[in-house]
């Protein structure tokens, strides 16, 4: 199956979103190439960036599920190259 490279940016604005986000990312760990988390204490938010190598349907599923977690904002970008 063809895979694509994607970047998903997550901003967690409410503490209740931290555990579900981490659990979901753990479920899809086989597709994660890299992850960077930044706790921005001055604004009381957490910022996470995830790089994936996955089929388009999986990228959409992960992004959609993350977006349904209360207190989170999510955006994804898919590379145009294979």
C-alpha cells in the first residue's frame, strides 16, 4: 500500500486532552517517524508535532480522531511527493 509523509500539529489547551492524545498516538505508533512535544507553561498549553509515514486513510483517521478530543486543535499537512 502506498504511504505518504504527513505532519500533524496538535495544540492541547485543556489538561483533559493530554491522556487521550497520548493514548491515540500510542495506538498508531507504527506509523510515527518522529514526535516533538513542547509544554508552553507561560500559556498553559502543550504543542505536539508528529511526522507520519502512513497510508492517506490512516493519516485522515488519526487527524480526525485527534480533532474529536476535547480541548485540542489539530491541523495536518501531507507532502506532495511520494
